[in-house]
C-alpha cells in the first residue's frame, strides 16, 4: 500500500530527484505522512506532500496539514532572538541577568545570553524535575531554571539542552520583548511572511494537525551485549545505559519525563525548544527569508546573520556524546548532518524532521513527517538532502 502513496504538489524542472527521493521514503523508508519544501533564491522550487495525516482515522495529508517538528522548533526561536538583537533590544554578549535578574542564583551571574543559545550554560537538567502541568504553565519551570546550579562550568563545554533551551532562551525573549516567545514569533516573523507555523497552537488550528506514530529502533543498543556494540558507539551507549548521565537527565526535566506531544494541552502550550507546529513550507520560507528576500521581506541583515551563524562550540557534545557544531541557536553541518554546503545552518528534530538554509546555494529546506523513527537507521531526511545536492550539481 505504501508503494501506492499519492504524492501531491509541484517540483520545478531540475529538482525531480527530490520527488523521487520523497516517493522512495514512502515506498522503502517508512514514511506514513510527510511534506518537503525547498526554496531557491527566495521562491519555492519543491513543494510536496503525501500519505496519511492521522494513522488512526486514515485522514489524508493535505496541502495545509500541520506537523509538530520537535527540536526543529529551536531554529524558529533562535531567529526570534536574533531579530531582537538586530533591533538593538538584546545584546547576546551581555549577561543574562541584565534582562532576567533572578538568573544570577547559584553562580550564574556572568553567563552571557550567547551561551544559552549555544548550549554552553550547563543547565541541561534540573536537580528536581518540575511537574508537567507547571512546566506547561511556563513560570514554574522558568523559576526552577533561574535557581538551578550549572552542571558544568559554563563556557567550558557544550551539551545539548534538549528541553531546557526553550524556557531559557524563551524567557530572555519574553523579558526583552514583553511578549511570550510564541506571541513574538507570530507577530514579528510569521505574520510578515505569512508563515503557517506556530509555537503554541491556537485551538482553531487543531483540526489540521497530523497525528504522530512512533517506531522503536530495530536494534536497542541499551540491551545488547557490550561486545556486540560498534566501537564508535560504545561511549554513547554507555551514557544511554546510565540513568544519571546527562544523556538521560536532559530529557527528564518534567515529572513525568515522557510528554505526549499528540495531546491538545501540550500542543497549545509554548515549548520553544520542541513543540513548534506548522507546514514544511512555513519553515522553509522562514529560512529563505533569513538568507535573502522573500516577497520583499528579509528577516536579518547579512551582518546579523553572520553573527548568528558563526560557530560557538564544537567537539563532543556532553549530552549527545557525539561530535556536534553549534552557532548561537542553530546547528552547523557535520559528517552526520551535512546539509547542502559548509555554510549551511538550521536545526533537526526528534525522529527525522530537518530545516535549514544554505546561503552559498540560495537554498532553504524543510522536511516534516509524522512517523517518528528512533535510532541510527533513519535515512529519510538525508536522502532528500542528497537529492537536493544532486539537483544543484
């Protein structure tokens, strides 16, 4: 049946490999419902969607189906922070306490805003997780993070602040702008560009949201004998097996730790690290407007963009236990996430979503899908990016 999936949308001449790769994701790589959009030089050249939006009801994926993209949200939130910096309202090299005085507790007075954005603050976990309902309400989680001691000396290492990042950066945006991060994004980024993307889903849009399905990895490295684990993965797997590791604690900041991202309450809350909901078209359009004009709108000047995308941290990530490269809020290309060129920047999300821009080639890209595939064997985004690279050759 998946081999018969109908693909809708348009592809400009020369980008046919992307359509082929998108169809192959359904036929061979497990996609249930998905969309991919590519902009080049400010206009769409690929806009495709297909499959099933809700596996429980067989509702088809439509042009305006919305998808939660997990941590690909971080690119949208980072863009909001850089827009405030461009306007002179936020100095990324100033101490966080200049905008959020309570943050000074437990030796954090000197941490600059830029270290929050680049995952260097050492605030990946909480000594005492916050009840989920309070985390969704915003203020209790923000207060807990303001009181929290860093788990390493800030600025000496980087580690993926998978969940805490959104409250940390989001609270700075709120203090500076007087608006919640979702409201600021809606007013200053989504509205001028006509983006179908939300941080905090309005109830009126709930009917358009795709329902996620979750697949367990084919191989669970946490249960296999250590000697059967590839050498290059052993340090990472050891961290997964240690309940007190940063790798586990970083995703246990709420009680319960597991969050149902299909629930209306979670989708309606503002989680600027992880619950952005929109179309692939919306995120691709945002990235296109970061590197050039889109219908007369450009979000950041070249100078601001250069600062936003300059490498701030690289090497082994203390949480992911693998090499990573980070700018002030965006992921930078690595061997495992090459994007389409060395100057690309963007953000991936749990289970396969990916959005980025490549200023060298004038490319902006987003892939969003509802089949969340864990583990190291998910090739869907990679195959689409490879198809874009071949289309550019």
